């Protein structure tokens, strides 16, 4: 085992050396693991004096001085390990603060732009403020009818109102957040609090409630929308009129409907609200046609006078014939599976046809009519509240459960035989069946439902008058 090597005698002075190893182990050790002073080496074992013509190959083993220049000493490494996180905190914290401040400023600029578009500024570009401090909600609500800002108050007044609302008690919870009863100058209001991750739902519902000419006695009265902070968390508030009876679902669970007059009044008023949503109003300050997309008893509220109003417009779709456009917003959530029409469950609904959304609303409204009629006395009998398809699907049905029942089996809620003996319930059951047709184009419109219910109400009044006269 022989070698030829170039060895560094001292810095700047190299020496060429040749020689042989005593054993194979020392050969392997020296040729495979080189000491730092050996700059180049070549080995051979072909025979005597085989290293005469060897050319040593330079290796990349750094010297001690080179290693020190590359990696530094131990103290330098320790200093870097300590200072790096410290510098990161010093630089990172201000950057995070500036980023949060930039996002907040951008959000406030968006709100200001929204106010400018929807009426917080007058035609000269000056800020338009209205008195809010001592005014009652009724005063402000009525004075804003001609403000041009939509169905709610001017947006700067909305902020003023929102900051003076005190939360009293939580009256409901859902996927979106919570509903609280609040007070504004001793007046009750309902506060729907969205979580920050549902900002799109809050923005969409606020946008729709601010639509011009949306206000209607059978649509939940909108007061204000605002962002606020509670317990270091951003909250999105939607402030509306408060109705102590709660939702139609809660009302039907608590008590039955005492008479057919109560039933007709509730069904007709709910239909009136849906008609106003579905109808497009033309004019200088017109209103788009709106499809609700989540009609159910939990999204209909019962007012103190026994009528109903439509609530929860977060999934609504807007349509304008003038521009022939459909606005679905950025919220891609779907409605409630139990109330989905066959075309939604079968995924055959054409999203480019607005009338398809209205027909899906009509199907769901037929189920709500069935819920109300079932809780009305007939032949002295009233049944416990049950949701639609309670006898076909579990309490929390899956999409496939509903698809099998509604699309494959084409099942519909059962109509009790005794309803045929009650003129009001018999006529209403016919309307329900016209809402439930599997073919969407065969269903009646909500306007036709409203007119039919009005005729039933008139005939009921005449019947009562004839009984009184007799």
C-alpha cells in the first residue's frame, strides 16, 4: 500500500511526500479519513514503486483557520442563537400591529364607501346626520321612509343606535351565532350576533335589508347593522324589531291554533310577506325580486297581533329584469335539508333561472302551511307539533335521507282524513298539494296562494256572519 501526498508543513509552505503503509488498516484509515494537514493524496497497490507516477488529488477538508472563518467560534454561535429570536420579536411585533391596523382601516374605508353609496352622504358630498339620541325607534323608522337609504335607518344613524343598545338575555342560538333581546332607550330590540367567521352572511343580510322599498309589515323590520367589539372579539350585529312570541316553530310547539281564523290570518300574512319578496318593483327607486331560499317555520316570526313576518334573508337571491342579472352574493351555504324542494335534492335546479328559486320557496311554504294546519283544531282534535316528514326521516336527516324520501319515493306529508270535513282545512290541503308538485313548473305561484287564502278568509267571514244573523 503506497501513496503520494502533498502536506502543508506550515501556512504557505507545502511538501510533496511519497511512502508506503505497513498494513491495510492504516492504508484505509489514511486514505479514507484525512488529517487536516494533508492537502492532497493518492494511493495504489499495483506493485513496487507504483506511487512514482501518482498525481495527488486535492481534497476539500478545511483547515482550522478556514473552519473558524466559516462557522465562527462557540461564543459567536451562542450570541446568534440568543439574538435571533429577540430581533425577530422586536421586528415582528410592530409588523403584526401595523398589519392589524391596516386591515381595520381598510374595513372602515369599506364601510365609509358603503355609506356613501347607500345614503349616509348628501348630494354635495357632505355628511348627512340625523338625530338619534332622544328619538324613539318608531320616530326614526318612520322618518327614514323617504331617506333613500333602504328599509333601515341611514347608516350613520345605524351606528349611533347600535352603540346605545344594551344586551339583556340570549333568546336563541344557531349555526350563525346568537340572538339576544336588547334594549334601546327602554324599547326592546332583537340583536342577531354573527361570529367573525360569518362576516359574509352578516354583510349579505345587511345589504338585502338595506334594499330600497323592502320594508313591509310582513317582513321583519330592520333597524341597524354594525360592527362592535366585546371581550376583545369582533362581533357583527344585526338589529331588528323584537317579537316576544318568537319564531313560528316555537309558537306552534307552545300552543295550538284556537280557530280557523287564527290559522288563516297567520298563513295569509306569511304569504303576503313572501309575495313582497318575490315581486320586483319598477321605478326610480325600485326593488329587485328576491327569493328567500330558506323558508321554514324557524325563519318566520309571530307578531303580537297574531300575524307573521318573514325573517333571515342571509341566503336570499336577488334578480333584476332591467339588467337580467342574478345576485347570489359570496355566501355559498345551502338551505335546510328538510325543506328542500325535489329539484334541489336532485341537483337539477338551474341557478341561471330566477323563477326556479321562487318555485323552491313555494314548495317550502307548502310544508310550513302543513305545520300550521296540523296544529289547528279540527273536529275538536289537535295533534302535537311535528316537523315535515317526521314519520319518514330521523330528527336530523341527511341529504341522502331527504333525497330518497322526496325524490325517489316522492313522499309528501300526510293529510288527515278529517280535514276533508272542514271546509277551511280541505281547501288549504288542496293549496298545499299544488305547492308540492314534483315538477316545479306545475306549482302555483305565491301570489296565487295569497289570493286563494284571501278568498277562503272572505268565505269564512261570510259564513260567520250568516251564523250570527241566523
